[in-house]
């Protein structure tokens, strides 16, 4: 994240001076606080597992899709 903030500060200010970088970092922290990760319940994981039993790759894709849905 720090490298991305530095890139954005360079775009906005033309350079990434220490003060500019700190300001951008503070803005990101204020506007975009970290969100806690939301995992699957055992019931959700079991449901996905049973629905995709012989197809491990499909099960992994389904798990990833459900997690992405819960965390966006």
C-alpha cells in the first residue's frame, strides 16, 4: 500500500516529498479504514464442498467467489 500511496502523491504533487507522502497516507487511513476479513462459516464451506465434491478446482473457485462476495 505504501508504494501505491507514494505513486499517487507523485501524480498529485509532482513529487513524493516526505510531507506529501505523510499527508496522502493520512488521507487514505481516514477515508479507507482497513476492513476486517469475513470468512466462511463451517456451514457455508460444507455447502460449497458438497455441491462441488468431485471437482476440487470448481470448489476452490466457488470458495473464492463467496469470499470475494462477502468482502466487497
